C-alpha cells in the first residue's frame, strides 16, 4: 500500500538527531527503573520523539524529559502482555509507538528506514516460530494496530507479540488489512535471537549486550544490575557471546557475579570459565584470566 513516507529518500533530521517526532517512545517497566532509564537515554541520544513515556508503579528521580505514567505494579510477564494488548493504546499520542524494554534500545540511527513506517508492526525476526515477524521487546507499532486490537476481543494475550503476530496475525491481515513487516525489512530494523548479518536500528535481549556495548559501558551497566538479574539465564548466554567474540576478561567479569548464586550456578560458572579458557587456547588468543577464589 502506498505511503507518504516512502517518498522520503533520506531520514529527516531535527536538532542534529533523527526526526521521529511523530513516534511515541514507550517503556513499561515497574521493576528496574534505572535500567529502563539507561535504555531510554540510549534511544534519545540519537533521535527526537513526539513523547517519551515510562510506565512505572512509583515515581523515580528521573530527568524531566522522561514522562512517568503511574500504573499498578506489573508483577508477571502475563500482566505485562495484558497491559500491552489491552491498555497501551489509550496512553500514547503518536502515529506510531516504538516499544522498548530495559534490555533493548536504539543502536544505530543511521539504519533507520522510512519504510518501517509503512508497517503496522515490525520487530526483530524469529527463527523458532511459524511466522517470521516478530519480537515485541523492541518493536514499532502503528496507532492503527491499536485501534484494531480491541475489535478482536483477545483473551489469550501472553506472550503479547505471539498473540498479535501469530495467534491473531491472519485475521489482522485478512479482516483489517494490518501490515506486518517481512523478514528482510525486519532484519534491518532489529535483531534478537537471529544473529544479525549487518547493522540494525535497534536490538532486544540482555544476552546481546556484548554486541552493542564496549567493556567500559558494559561494566558500568552491570553495576546497576542486582543479583537476581545477574543469575538469570540470559546472562549465561551473554557470557558465551562474550568469550565467543574473544572478550575473555569481560566474560570472566560477568561470571564473577554468578558465583554467589548457589552450588549449581557456581559449578556452571566454573564450567563456563573452563570453556572460555579452552576457547582462548584453541583460537590462539591470550590465556583467559582465572576467576578469583
């Protein structure tokens, strides 16, 4: 379907930033406000948005350009999905909404394409689902999509990206003309579980932080992470990504934070340290540093 946006060859700029002033930037996070603020500032560093909304259960000491919207605590992933499907549409004013989470943000504004705005939904491609698009943790969705969703009376809302794209995707396309991005366009928009083949506009996933942050930035970020977060399975994947790319010292730094997670996690951290050391030796790199006692 033709769009006014497709006639724009280059992204517009405003105050030396990418001009996205028709798009609302939204993060729903009631657990980790500091991490959400970090991710939001990463998005705002290179782009101007119509508004920046952080949905949270209590007010925090954050910069005034982040508008905090009070909601009930989101205490489960199911509750998050319900909010995203049934309630979010009433709160943003842009023609589109860029949804991000504490573990997702814009990484390269030069990769923006105005063709993204021709879609009602675009997110990182999936490799494990029957439909290719896509992940909701960093996704661009249209106002039109949120006007249509109430007409579906969705009851199974979790995971919300699965509910929208796969469970109700055919009906959204056939009955309402909702446009989902194809895999090629989505691959240039963001990455998550599918390894990127080139630069993207954004990404999702704590396990991908080694791809987007250097050692200094990642160390600073980890200072904001509590033990519960550092004991999550995503961190194990982060460690493997780090040593797989030759960042052995950074992998060891992350592993130290998992040594206090109980006997099983301690043993797993030691196993990963051994694997990192073997990787270093077999790849001809310098010896990986040993974990401290």
